[in-house]
């Protein structure tokens, strides 16, 4: 078998660089995500050190990284507890939609975009990055915080909304009739509802089917099933993220605890590749001219996400510091916004580079805001998260 020397060399250099960046970030107690994004920008198209041979691996690894991030996040909670949290946060989802989609729609109208462009920009400013938020919560050790269920409820409801939104946008962008768009929406929403119901009713049997005393067998079973379910979700225009999260929620007890342990190293590897891929998809030549507009839009929608998170956490009785932590955790935008632009294509002029610049600004600023929001005031006594 021929050994692809260039691919191995590029991957080795990439992983070594990510290791160094991660060490630097943790030395100063920051999330390494912004540094991974900048590394992707440096090695992407027009960057200072392109890696053409590793591009396909990075793209594939990024898709796996999102799945693993949401799978391991779901393993932290039980489906019953999370269902209660979802029902409590329907008002939070409505606040999220109004506060964060409207600025994008208004900006699209001011920029003179057509109806599809306005709808696309509204979606790009509305949805947070599930993958990035999951990694931030883990990096900052906030998975056990009181505000975390509220954050996850908002994220999952956004992903449910994407299951209806993406088929609608895809049909409209292709010039299809309204009834075809409606059928796509109904099919996607119905499939997500069926999947959630099945997971709620019969998910407890899943742990017994996947359980095995051998760690390798457990890893292969859980990961294999998750990838299959995620692929089926994508086929019906739902999201792989929701599917992976539901699989994680369905596993409980010893099986969930052991699955977290065996999947942890894989998650860390592929999540780093995922953040690298976000930066890799950005061309500096396209990014720079639209930075002023992107900064303005990012400033507005960072504030609206802050209020969204604060409102959601307040509904759970979380204290003020926890409310700020919830708000800053939701600021980051990422993979969904890029997908939205991919569906619309280049028909709307500067829309794609604008959204790319917007995503990059918030992907860099969000982790920094989240880090500082969790820093207690100088001289304050340490206490439990709240």
C-alpha cells in the first residue's frame, strides 16, 4: 500500500501546531478555540502555510468532530431531565428567535438583498454554534453549572428550528414552488419529532444493547450507531448535531459514564479539527473588506444573545453571574451559519463573505467573552456556580 507522505507530513505538522496552541491557551486558562480558528485561517486558501493534501481529511474530520461534541454533551444528562427543561424553555426559544433573527433580516433589507438573502442572513444571525458551545462548556468546566441546562435547551431548540428552516431555504434558493418548501419542512419536523419520541420512549433499551465490558467494543458500538443515526438525520434535512445529542441522552448510568471515558480522546482530536476547519474555510482576501460591516452586525447580535442567555437562565432561577455566563456562552456562531450560505450560494453578492466574516468575528470573540464572564471579581470568595 502506497503511503501518502505529503498527507502524513501535513497532518503531523497540523497536530503538532494544535498541541502547541492548546498548551499556550491552557497556560493562560483560555479556551484554545480562538487559536485553532486563527491556525485554520493561516493554513487556508490565501494563508501563509497552505496544506492542500490534508484538506479533505480536515473537512471529513470536522463533520465527525461536531457529532462527537454533541454526543458526549448528551452523555452528561438524562433524557427525562432534559425533556422537562425543554418544555420550560419554550418562551426562551421565542425570545431567542425574535432577538437574533430580526437583526439579520433588517441588515439584509438595508443591504438590498432579495427575499432569500434576507431569510438567509436572518438564519445566520439567529443560530449559535452547538459544537463551539459544547467545547466551551467543557473547556471552562461548566457542564455541571446551574445555567448549563438552560443553555442546552436554547441550543437544541435552535437545532430543531434549523430542521424546518434549512429545507425551506434550500427549496426557495433553488427557485422551487412554495408547496415543495412546505412539504420539506413538514417532513423534517415530523422526522425530528418521531426521533425524539422514540428516544424518549425506548431509549432506555439502547444502553443494554450497546453495553459491553470491553472498552474497544463499547466505543465502536456507540460511535458506529451515532454516525448512522446522524447520517439518517442529514438525509431528511434534520441535523446530525440533534441526532448525536439524542443518542447521548438515551444512554444512562454506567454505560454513559464508560462511553464518556472511551470517547473523550476522540472528541478532543476531532473537535480541534472542526475548529481548524472553520478557519480553513475562510479566505483572508474575502474576509478583510467586509470586516467593518461584520463587526457592526456582530456587536448587535452579541448583545441580543447575551439577553437571550440571561432570560433563559433566569427562568431556571440562576443568579446574575450565571445569567451572564449563559449569555456569553451563546454568542458564538459557526457551522450552521456556514451551511446556510452554502445553500444560498453566490447569488446575493457580498452575502457569503459577509456571513463568513461575521462568523469568524464571533467565533473569536465569543470564547473570550465566555472566559471573562466566568471570572469572579477580584477578592471575591470562591463559591459554587450559580
